[in-house]
């Protein structure tokens, strides 16, 4: 049985690697002729890292990324609202989150997959069921045949649009700028994540490697609003002028043409992620706002479970088992992340919000987070 994976993002590539390790036949089709991931940095939480460990990729991720020992939600002057050392997480899993450049993560995954299985410049258009097999159509007029189809083509998934045309992308009301600053800060910042909550704006940052810091900035705006790229750095400097000098230094150390912007959307949770021979994973099936840093991690978890079920049952039964295993956890994350985004941008009662945040016992927070990071253990492959 052959599986076609549409999309060579984090979800598609991790699925390809998991299939490779388990001897499941697959081909990957990616619309871009070259893989150049946007989005600067990413935090890989321990659930994602356990999957990467299972796929024997963890050591390289550790070497190329930066370990996070402390996560602080703070005020614009860096003073903490909630400050969580990651010791308990480290004790439980052997590591805490790792911050890494997206391009490095993608390359690490890609390098482990045989070149001939990744078809670049193949923009998926549609599929049709020809009885014995599915026929795939690409925008360059070419086609391919497959037994099963995995839609890993992100939040605007064409696979999903054909399968479930009523699915709904929701705009959170928030837009996000991201960048990588070529800068070294005081060593006190080395292994920390900061997210600073101001007056309906927030700014997060962490070191991803030597002399490189990933940052993001979030503000309320109308959907699809655009910037004058030449002035975007200046715009952000003005938006965050009351913030700690570290924030200003990070913005100044990022060339304006390298700052990227994207609206924060998610996908209204769907009842089904599969139908007959087609299954959705990652953002294609359950995109979430990034407020819990879990979208990529959930795509990676999808790869882990889907490959396990496919190894042990044939599709579509394997797709049903995958959905049954994953849906409750993923929907809870989507909903919690949506709420967190709203709280972070509260207009009124920010003092009260901060007080509530500060009074949540650390033990309780750690317990919830550890639950989210747990994955079911399967035997190591390869
Ligand atoms: C601001 C921000 C910060 C984030 N931070 C984090 C974080 O710290 N940690 C975390 O875990 N997650 C984070 N996320 C979420 C994470 O980026 C996504 O959940 C993750 O990238 C989803 O992976 P994916 O493979 O499902 O989709 P994508 O990464 O969107 O990949 C989809 C791939 O499919 C390709 N494709 C699309 N259409 C077609 C087509 N028609 N034919 C062929 N190929 C196609 C695309 O080119 C792309 O390569 C963040 C998201 C945002 C917006």
C-alpha cells in the first residue's frame, strides 16, 4: 500500500520519516520548488521531542537548538507575572523544550528522507477516486496514483477543502510579526523564554543558537492588513517603545526586510479528520493559534500515532484509530490556546488578570503541562 503525503512542512516531513522508519511506502509532494520555511524560530516541547527521540533525531535537534530552562510571562519591564522553572519537566522527560530555527529543523528531517521520495514543485490541485486507487492532479498538469492520501498541507489545505468544504478558518483578531535578531544578550537570557504582556500587545523571545534570538510580536488588527515592509521595523519600535530595552535591541538587530507578518488563525474543530482513503494531519486537520506553542508539536505527534496505527491496521481503520486517539487532546489545545490569546490581550482589568495568573500555583500549572506533554510509548523503530 502506498501513501501520498501532500506538504513537506513539519507534519508532512515527520510523517515521511516515521513511515520510512517503519517501512511504510510513501511519496511526498510539496508545492514549492525549494524548501525555505518562513517563521523564524520554533519551540519544540517535550511531547514533540519524545517523538523525535523515537525517530532518533533528538541528539541533532539538541545540538542545533537551545534548551529552555525557564518560561516567564512578564510585564513590559520583564518583571514576572508567572515564572516557571522547567526542572520538574526535565525530571519527568529528561529534557525541557528546545528552541530551534525552523530551517534547521526542516533540514534535519529532510536529510533523513531519501531524495527520490520528495517531489518539489508539485502543487496539489485535487484527487479523484478511481476505485482501486486515488488519482492525484497537480497544478503543472501532471498526475500520480496512490492507495491512500495524507493531507499535511497546512491551514489552507486544498485536500481538506475538497474533503470537507464546510471547514472554517477563524481569525483570532490578532496579527503577528516574527524575526530572528543577530544579537547576543546577557547570559542570563541564554536559556529562557520571555513573553511580555503589555496594553493589548505582547512580545516574546528566546535564544535559538549562538548570537541568534527568535522573537515574535502580537497586536490586534483587521484581518489581512499589510505593512510597508521598509517601515515595519520602525512601526514595531514605536509599538513597543514602553518595553524593556532588550525588546528594543532585538527589534533593532533585525533588518526590516527580514521581518515577516501573518494573521493568527485557527481551524474551527472538525468532527472528522478522515473519509475513506484520505486523512488530514497537522494544521490541515486542526490548526491552532500559537499561544501554547503546540501547533507544530501536535503535527509531530500526529506523525507518531498515524504511523503506528498504519503499521498495525490498514486504512481506513487506521485513520479512525488515529482520530479516536488524537481528537480529544488536540481539540482541548485548540480551545485553550484560543482562550489564552484572548486573555493576553484583555483591554480592561489587566491588573486583575496578572494577579490571577500570578496566583495559579506552580504545581498545578506543571501538572497540566506534564499531562499535555505525555505521549503513549511504543517500541523504538529502525
Ligand atoms: C506565529 C506562530 C508561532 C508558532 N510557534 C510555534 C511553536 O513555538 N511551537 C509549535 O509547536 N508550533 C508553533 N506554531 C505552529 C506551527 O508553525 C504549525 O502548527 C506547524 O507549522 C504545522 O505544520 P504542518 O506541517 O501541519 O503545516 P505547515 O507548516 O503549514 O506545512 C504545510 C506544507 O504544505 C505545503 N503545501 C500547502 N499547500 C500545498 C499544495 N496544494 N500542494 C503541495 N504542498 C502544499 C506548504 O508549502 C508547506 O510546506 C506557530 C505558528 C505561528 C503562526
